[in-house]
C-alpha cells in the first residue's frame, strides 16, 4: 500500500462516469423497453397518419399495456442476476420489476414524441 488517498471527484464527474458506464441490467432493461416502445410508437404514428380522424384512445391504452408487459418480459428473459455460485437461479421476478419500472416512463416519453413532436397534436 502506498498510503495515497483516493481522488475526490465532483458530483458532476461522478454522474458523468455513471452515465458512461451504466450497470448492464439497467442498460438492458432500458434497451428492451425502448425497442418495444419505439416499434409500437411508429405503428401508432402510421395509424394516426392514415386515419387522422380516428379515435386513438383504445390504441394508446393497448400500446401502453403491450410496452409494459413485453418490456417486463423481455427484461426478465434478458437480464440475469449476478451470482457467485453455479447452482443458483440466474433470474428472478425482480428483473421483471426492473423492466416494469423502465417501461412506464419510456412508454410515455415515446407517446409524447409521437403525438407532440411528430404529429403536433
């Protein structure tokens, strides 16, 4: 041991390092949910362009449900828990919960982009 003190980093530098190196489970949850949300958002956008007078409320509700369920399921299947032992379960319901908590804001952010930015409604 050299006895040197660790370098003190500013709050901004710590946050920047976290952004550059996200934990793999969180990154996978966000990417899985983003893929489902963007695909569904594009379908909603196309439908809104084809039928501008149509009521989109049931389709938006269905979109949110599909994004939450598919995102949670994909995260459950894709995110493995770290373990030190070889015989332990590598997945748990917590991975699905992580997907759920990532799916809700992502679904609504994509809806905002579709309806406010692309369609201007």
